[in-house]
C-alpha cells in the first residue's frame, strides 16, 4: 500500500488565562468549525492552537490508515517527509511550531534568547528554560491586533520622561538626563537606554507601586474630567493596570512601541527584542522552542537581570516593526512572510470567489496548512482518496507533495501555510 504523505491533524488547544473566552476566541471558532463534535465551554479561555510536533502539544493524526498516533511519532519514523535539507539541518526535527493565538489580556513583557544564551540558560536553569533553542517568532494579524514591540525612538521616551513625573521618578535624574543629552549621538544611545530601562526594572517594589498608584489616580481623574491623557499614554496605562495592578510592566508602555496590525499585517520578533502581545487574534509561527525571559505583566517566573542584560537597545519607530509581505511572482494568490531566520516561512493563500480550483504547490519542506475561511475537497498526488477541508482544518503536507483543492464555498478561501525554505 502506498505511503500516506498528506493527512489531517487534530491539534492541541492551550487554555491559558490570557486567552479570549468561549466563542469570542478565534481559536475556539476554528476548533469547533474543524470538528463539529468539539465542545466549547463559554466561560473558559481558548488562548492558543498548537499545530506541530512540540512535546508539550504534539498534534494527533486523524487518518486511520496511519499507525502512528501523533505527528512527532510519524516524523520520527519517516524523517524523509521533512525534505532532505530540512532533515539534515535540523537533525530530523520539524523546525517550527505553527499557532493561532486569541489574546484577551496582555501577555508578559518578554524577550526570547538567541541560541548561545538559550543554551547557557537551559544548562543553568532548566526548570525555567526548558530547551537550548532560540525562539524567533512572527505574528500575522487575523483581526485588528495590538502589541508592544521594540524600544521607541529616544525622542518619544524623552517626551514621556518630561510629561510623566512618576515615570521619571523610577528612572532617576541621572539616567534620564543622560538619555536626553545623547539625542543625535547613535553610538551612545544603547548604553543610555539600557541604563534607564534597567534602573526602572530594578526599582524597589514599594517605590514603583507607590508611583504607579499616584500615576493611575492622576490619569483616572484627568480621564473622568474629560481631559486628554495621551501625554501619559493614559488609555493603555489604565487598561494594563486593570489587568495587572501594581505591576512594574505597566511602566513599560513609556519605553516600548505600541504596534497596531490590520488583518494580514505582520511583525517579526527576533532574538532579544522586547515585546508583549496586548489584544487580538493572530497566526503565529516560531522556531520550535519554549524559551521566554519575562520581566513584567505576569504572575510567572520573572528574570529581570537576564532580560535587562540581553535586550536589543535599538530604538526605532513603531512603523518599522511592521514586517513586509511579498507577493509571489508566479502565483497571484500567494503572499510570503519570509523572516531573516532559516527555521520558518509563512505563506498566506487568498483564493478569490471567482476561482474554484487551486493547487497548493510542492516545496522541498514539510509544511502545515491551516484553513481559516472556506470549504473545499482536497486530493494529494500520493493520496488515494479525497478529503473534505474547511475552516479549522489542519493538514500536514510532506515535502514534494502538492494538494489539489476544489473550492466548494461561494466566497473563496483563506489558508496559511508554515514551512522551512532553506
């Protein structure tokens, strides 16, 4: 019997507390659409859908012709499915983890280590850093999406130091003055920015809680009186304080860019880039790792010293954080999100209503295909039978396999495909 090389997956849902609740969550909507027998609890958060072979969320194979239960087991027994370059480069492992995220309350202020630091942290603190891999990641908005990402231009941070005395009090006069004195001297900016951020993050708890309470009281009174609070970033401050009262992370909004993505827009988070997702639904792809260094907006383990030492103190405007998407020259329906790391690439496939036949083309990499909108029947070159795919369906496609899609829904299809293009 010919080996099955394209098959559907049932993927793991993570119910972290920050997730959107019930069917407000894009994760929950996709799960119930892909599996009508799935039960969604209206009062539970549905934060992440994990599509891959990570040990904490290995996808289950939904094809009774295959003896292996999970994708990880199947790849272990059929490493050739990865494609020869991927198999050799990543030691027979699927190098990426593909996700859908539905964010209701802010995730922690965090950054991900590069490979060198990841290996060191894993050796020293394996209970906090579970593997030795780096974790670059990309978020592609499904709905309007908000996140903090990278340090603001120095002029913006300096503006907040002048307008927000409570923020200035945590940074201190010396560091604040040094930052404001080196505008226009790019070589000295990273050191001055590091000093300001580190002073704030290492502030005594009773000091920053007191300053935060004063700031929140002032901004709340200004907002109640109908005054403009944008000079204090008031709306975001009050929102984060309501979610994490008394948390030092509330002050990070004066250092980090607020990035707003429209559906289809993306941001790439390389090693050492400070960030925090705030609200919305997105596709996410990352290197297969679970290493995160946190320092605020979280009840989890925080590692302020490691974070302050590792960060990339390179200020840039929010607009520079939107990652460019390129249209494939040979396929008018294919858009590429190709980050500057080898571990993953994401493709968006937007097939219009006028097109009823589409081929998911063969590539020299295993890939995972998620259907976000639409319905179709799909057939692979190696498959002996057709499969029905619709919103919420997830397919594993072995290297060098194509899938012919006959679209049955009237409004076209939206698909995302994660792969590794070496």
